[in-house]
C-alpha cells in the first residue's frame, strides 16, 4: 500500500532539512550562506527549520542549487540519505 503524503508538509520538510545539510557540506555558517543566498540570517534559519511555516521560493531553491553545487534531487531526497554524506 502506498504511503499517503501531505505533499506540502513532506516536501517542505525535506527541502528545509536538505538546505541545512547542503550548507554544512560546504562548510558555510548561517551568516556566510545567507549572504551568498541574498537572504537575512533569520530568513535562512526559518527556512532550515522544518517545523516553521516559512516556505522557500523556487528562485531561492535555484540559487541554493548553484551556491551549494547540488541538483534538485538532493533537495527533494529523503534527508536521512543526505545525512549519510555528512558523517
């Protein structure tokens, strides 16, 4: 039986957690990453927090893909898969 997804929540949660993983993989602090992404520190912190109702735009996702040198699959992946790369 297929798992029911609350797409809005599941996708946002994956993207948010993977944004944080991508930042850590590049070795950027929140300050450094927010400057490169052209957002405030607080905005980036809210994006990276999976339980905060703050959504990421496609434009910012595209910028993040370029800054972090990751493709879209990385951001939509299950974060547990990407966390393995951190270890």
